[in-house]
C-alpha cells in the first residue's frame, strides 16, 4: 500500500533485521556498468583551485568508448597543483529495499590511464562504510610501482593495507561487509593533467585460488521485437556464478562483448537500434573469481516493425513475468521489489499479480494448466499464512508465511488496504477459474473461504465508528490509529467491506469514511495535501482547463486512479460525488497537461513523457509542482490507458522506442526514471508491473473489469452505496 509507504516515509524503510540471501553478484559488485548516460549518478566530486577535476553536473563522467566491461565505465580526469585540492567519490548503488552484505577481503578495480601513474603522481584512496567508519588514505596504485600507460591494469587493495601511522581518535572500525563508498583524493602536487578510466569495482578476495570456470548456460534463444532482441537462457548450475556476458555479431563481424547480466536474471533485452537489424548471439557464465565458461551455441533474431497492439502485448508479457519467473518459489507471490529481499512478498502487489496471471493465461503467455497450478500454490499459501481477524499483513515471508514488520514494530498485524488489493484480485480469479475441475473448484472454494473470513467490521475499531482503519496488531491493537479517508487508494476497501457476505460494514461508511467531511476527515486531507482544494472530498476547481470533481489539490497521485480500479469498473455509473471513470480521466489529463507545462523545467517532460506518482525515486504526485522532483513514474501513464488511450500510447511508444535501452529490461519497464538526475535504475515493484498489465487489458478487452464486477456481492453493495447509471463519457 503506497499510502503506508508515504506515511512511514520511504527513507525509513527497513527489513526488520531480516537476513538477505544476496546473490553472488550483489555480494561482490560495486560497479560494472550503468543505464545512465553522461555521468554516474552515484558519484560526486569537488575541486579547489588551482587544482581541477572534470565533472558533469557535479558527477564523474561516464566513458563509453573505452571500457573493461561494456557498455560504460567511469572517467576520472584531474590536475593536482600546489595549494589546491580535489576529491571524487563513488558510492554503492543500493536500490530502496535492499541491504548491503559484501563478501571479500580486498577492494579491486580495473584502470586504464592515458599516462603512466607512479607514486609521485598517484592520487590517494580511502574507504567508508554505511555507519560512517572509514580507513586512512593510501596510494591508489597500492603495492604496484606504477600503472603503465594505455593498458588495463587490475588494482587489488587488501583492506588490511589501509592503515595509518597513528591509531586515531575513535574505536570505530571499517566494516567491509557494509562497504558504502570509495573516495579518491589529491596526492602529491605534480602539476600535470592526468586521466584514467575506472571499471569493474568489486569487493572480493585478494587471492581466490579458484581457476575453474563455471558450467556454461544452456538453451539460449533470441526473439526480435521492434527495437530490441530479447535473449533468454537456462542458467549455469554452478553456485558461484556471478554474471553472464552477452556477445553479439552483426553483419558478419566478429563477436563483441556488448553487455553483462547479473546472476538470477536469465533474460537480457539488447537494444540494437532501427528496424531490420539481424544479430547473432552467444553468452558465457562468469564466476566470482572472474573465470569464464565456454560459450553457448549461437542464437539469432531480427528486429521488425510492430503495431501498437503488438507493443502492448509485448509489454504485458514482459511485465507478467515479474509474477511468473520472478515470483517467490514457495509462495507463488510477487516480491515487493527486485532487486531486494528475495523472501519479502507483497500482499497488495501480489493481488495485482493474480490479475496479471489471469491476463497471462488468457493471452497464452502460459497455458491454463500452468496458470491453474500457480493459482493453487497461491491460495494454499494464503490459507496457511498469518492473518489477523482474517486480514493479511502488508508483507509476508514467502518461506514461512509469517508477518514481516517492515515499517517498524507496530507493523506486525493486519493491513486492510493490502488485503483489499489482494481480495480484489482473488475475487477476479474466483470468476475466471470457473471450470468444473478439482483444481479450479479448490481455487474457488478457498477464495470464498478467505473472503468470508475477513472481518471488515473488526477494522471499524468501534461499532459506531465512521471509518475503517488501516491496521490492527495483536500486540498493539489499533495503536497506529490510521483512518481510511479518501481521495486515495482506499475506495476498494470500503466497497469490499460493504459487500462482505459475513462481516459487512454499513454502506454509510462510504459517505462518512471514504467521502467523509467531518473535522477529522478535513484535517486528514489538509495534513497531507496542504491545501483546502478538495479537503471536503469534492473539489470543483479547474486545472489546465479540466474541472476536477473529486480529489485534493490538482488530483494527486495517479495510482489513486488505478489501484482500486483494476477490478472495480468505474464506467457508466456515479455515486453522490462523481463518475469515477470521468474523474480518473480528468486527473490523468491534468497530469499530462502539467508535464507539457513543466513549470520546474525538468528534462524529458512533454506530451509523450508524463505521470507523477509514488515510486522508488519520486517526490510523489500529491501536489504539483511542490512534490515534483523531475521523476516520471512509468506506470502512471501506462496504467491510465483506459482513461487516456491516446496520451498513454504516446508515452508507451516514447518510453520503448526512445528510452528503451535505459528503462526497459528483464521485467518490462522499470519503476521510474529522471532525466535531469540521470536516474535509470533497474528496479521493479510488485505494485507497478501488474498495474500496467491489468489496465492495458481493461483498455483492450475489459476482461478484469468484467470478471470482478460479475461477483454476485458487488452490485448489491454499489446499490446500497447509491451508485446510479451515468452515461457520461
């Protein structure tokens, strides 16, 4: 639930002390390449004249023509002069939700220097960990007498060699497992310009003793699309495999190492440019000691023109795989974020993933038998997992089914919003798996049992309460005391609570809770929106020529228009306040118009690049321009497809055709990007990937809307609330 993330603050997220089973790649690699262009986002530098250092936007520039491992490296160019100073740091790029646990006794990296570097011209280097502890600076060349010019040299700097001549003033010691940054600083003032390329920064053992290559990967396939070729393979069975090297040949030229892929991700999207490129590939496996396996047999593919319909199918299939290939192996549910904790399954995002599974079966991405087997795994896991008065927590451990209190000690119970998202998906599945087979009957019966077990009335907190409440803990009760007050993503919780066949809440809560105008409701809306526009639920103001009937400020987060409406079809009806389809469309159009206006002049915004919403790198979308930090959440526009098909398709084409090499990868589009910052991290979230799959399908066929609305409990609930037919476009 993104409401919870925004309340708690993304910066405060921890994993409750859970140990991560980090891959070999994550335990060793600090930097090998980046999706960014121009500069390396996780770097910084500064110079005091007369010394100098070359920076771009305050960052170290990227090098693309000269690399040790393609497609890029980091360039450091400096001049050290008497009386001046300079420094440059390179940090670990740890995506939100991940933990650091490096393994090794030395820092290693490769350098290519334009000129010879000896002790008299060498910069110095020092290290720091996540707790702020560091090591004294030593010569960057370490124990080598020099770095030869115009050749790649591997530097091996054992952590034991970072020691000074004095003991220092603190007992804090540097922890290599929590390595956070290396900082290169001015050495002796030789007064000469120098430049070196730095690549493949790693934490590893200084002497590994391992010379045996891993077993080669197998079954390489290549499939051409419009701008890229998708490679897939069976992974190397060797447990020390760290990554895979991608080799490509075009036009009969020799094979060239063009990219690497981390272990665990057995696909790679190779963007080769214009339509009609035929490429031949082979790949190898590389272990933690740098040993390389033999290459696979070759596979070839050619890019070709694609229609909008084909592009939508391509994206749906890629993002469906997040919940298929990337699901937790025991639970069958989607992970909160990848890369991230491999055991942290997301309840709400997995509810969306159930809808993606339905789309995957219906479009033939997997067979019905395969999908049914996966759905059985999911419902059996959910039946045995922790529930609190029938309500699942925000996060579950995929191995044990136990609650993971990720937001702190009070987050150890039921999460009503995440449960509502899950139940929206399960009720959709109950209607889809309608065949008279033992497996599909078990799916339906289990879902009905889970549905009837949710005590919506318990989460009212008091029998006379006007609200549903987000969270209840078996140890702390309603300590969090967070009422669910719209406009936000909580509509589905109220609808399902009113529709419950066993533990319903009164339909009046739609009006006193979701759309309430009590002093508490007004204070709640004003507290996060910091405006009186829409604080009475209804708004009525015009933004960029669109009258907004419901919503705080100028419409707020676009995910508000999506998460409750993946199954709940807002078309052709209205309650006492608005037609939600029209209102959602207007919010999306306001967001689109805002991107065109672009008052803060961020790079990349425009008619085909728009959509503010909560995400990995965003300031949020609650009030523009206040919360606009230059980040576009990819799924904000794509998840608006039923509301704004023309504008959303423009964004889809641009994101794929123009930005694909930076924002499209293993599981389709990444969470977000920021062209001003150079942020293109490959991060996928359970709440994002399925949202796009589901809403594109609702635009194309209305499948999920039709299934969810066919549940016999839904229409009577809408009637109780007071929804009436409304043909408004």
